[in-house]
C-alpha cells in the first residue's frame, strides 16, 4: 500500500467514526426530548 492509499483509508475511517458519533449524539438528544 502506498502512503496515498493509507491517508485515504484513514480519512474514510475518521469520516465513518464521525458519522457514527453524530448519529449517536442525535439519537441521545431525541431520547432526551421524548422523555
């Protein structure tokens, strides 16, 4: 693997984790609001 491929992979992974965090936070907020 080249360094370019590695950086692309890292970006994708960080993007995926960020999306998961956002989804978790938004679901927590909706839970709080519904309660």
